[in-house]
């Protein structure tokens, strides 16, 4: 018979053999389910009543601990995924469900000192009763605080300083057993999780507001600086530059006078040179403050004029791309100042090596790249350098960020220096020029 069974099994096809195995497994599971309770009951029959009660008590305690742990873990995950405005209602719902209470409110102390209800759960009448209860900065069990409120719980919310800035108040409209100490501890831990989430949200909001204020302040400062530079440049051009030009012309005419002897001409020559040098320095100062080429012809010619300083030093200079299209004034000024600062750094900190510039449009974004093959240096971490070069890099980055752009910088000893600035050609709500 067994041989026939083995032969029969061996003659099965693969699908039929798999179905036969599944039936055997299912029968084994059903038998285990039937036998296990009977086995447990048999074991309990041979166990003393005190041991059975102890086992049941341990089992209930384990279930309670698991419920407390599940409350904290699941609530913590849910709070991290919610904004602060919705986290209070979730915490109230979880707390009321855990301790079988009808409802609750979240109270928070506002900036003006008043206490406001920022979230609620359960019947509106119960919420109003809980909102009127006095509360302190400690976990409390309030029995019969009001005629229609047999039981209430107060779970304070603590800030990092240790002061209470709010509380969770839970209540039940019918009489019930007070939660034990471990349940109260779990509920207070839930309130602590909520307090941390609310405090983090407030700090993030304050940090975002401060960052916006600082960006606006930097924008206003840079705008005022550019306006002041333009005013001083125009005053120098229309005042001192014209005066020096007139002085130089009169000196030239006086030097060519026929009645002037050789001694006077020799004495007048350095005066002419001094006047001519003063004119050149004045034009250079005007160009540094606000180059007329930037206003009249655009970004590329203005940057090329700045490159003349490197050419005068014998440095090889190359334009990789040179797009001459005009941009909105804010973009031209920002990219010019970035390129000007980069060229200043090259003149100050490098002695040799080729310099290349790349200015082009990629869709709606303007790209500027300045690269030199000098000795390079270890780039300072953002926000850690206070020397002149570090401040210059911070100013470049801020100019890009104020126009919704991106700034990147790379330098290593022996590998030169490269900086890139990318700025949108037009504002989101502005037509392209």
C-alpha cells in the first residue's frame, strides 16, 4: 500500500504535486489550531490557580505596555508627517482613544499672554467645559472639576526652557476609572512629543521670517550701494573729471606757448604728467564705481574692460563664449559685480596662469563662469571665513540668491579656481526684455 502511494505520488505531475503539498500544509495548520487551545487548557489544569492568575496579570501588563509603546511610536511618526496646525487634533484623537475619553482641547499661551484653544476633539460642549478649566504646569487628574464633568486630565506642554506654554486637557462626560500611573506617564510623553513638534515648527517659522528679513535687508543695502555708486560716479564724471580735463588742456596750451623758455618747459613737463595721471585715475575710479559701458553697451563689454587689467599684467585671457544680448538691469549689475570681484581676486592672489570667461544664455538662464589656472587655494567653508576673500564670496552668493540664482565655487591648491553664477534672465512675473 505504501509502495503504491509512493508510486502514485511519484507519478504526479508538477502542478498536481504542488496542490497536494498545499492541502497537506492546510490540514496541518487546522490540526495545530485545534490542538493548541486544548494543550494550553491541559497545561492550565495542571497549574496552580495562583500561577494562572499571575500569568494572566503578566499578560495584561504586557498588552498595556505594548499599547503605550504603540501609542508613542505611531503618534511620533504621524506628528512628523503633519504641519503644526494639524498636529494638535491628531494628538488629542490619539490620547482620547488611548484612555477611552470623550474629547479634549489643546490650549496654548499666545504672544500677548492670553490662552487660546488651538485644537479640539469630541463634543463641542465638552470642549467648552475643558477650555474653561484652570490648569497648571504639572500633570494633573481632576476629579469632578465641574458638575457635568466627572473626570479631566491636564497634560502640560513644556518648552525647551522648562516653562509650560500650553496643555492638553482631556475629559469624559461620564464617570470612569482614573488612568494608572503608567498610562499617565505615556500620555505625558505624548504631550512632550507634541510640544517638541510645535516648538520646532515655531522655531522654523521664526527662522524663515528672519531669513526673509535678512534677505530683504541685504537687497535694500545692495540697491542703495549701487545707487550711491552711480551718484558718486556721475558726480565725478561731471565735476572732477571735467575740471581735470580742462586743467590738462590749459597746461598743454601753456606748454606750447612760444615765449616759454626751455627751463619752464622742463619744469612744466612733470606737471602735465601729473595732470594726465590724475585724469586716468579719475576715469578708473568712475569705471570701478559704475562703468558707463555697462549702462550703454551691456555686460559683455563691461567685463571685457575689466579684463584689460589682466592683459596689462601680461596674463593670457580668453573668452570661451561671449553673448552680447542685453539683460534686465538687476541681472547685469549682479553679474558684473560678481565678475569684477573675481577679477580683483585674480589680480590680488595669483601671479600667473591663463584666465577664461564664459558668458552665455541657456534657455531663460544666464550663465557666467570665471576660471583661472593659478595656484588655487583651499576654499573656506560657507559662513566660516571672515577675511576679505571670504566676504567677497559671501557677497557673490548673496547677489545670486537675491535674484533666485545659484552660485558655485571650486578651488584646490595647484588646480586653479573656478566660479559659476546662474541667474534667471527674467523674473517669473516679468516678460523677458
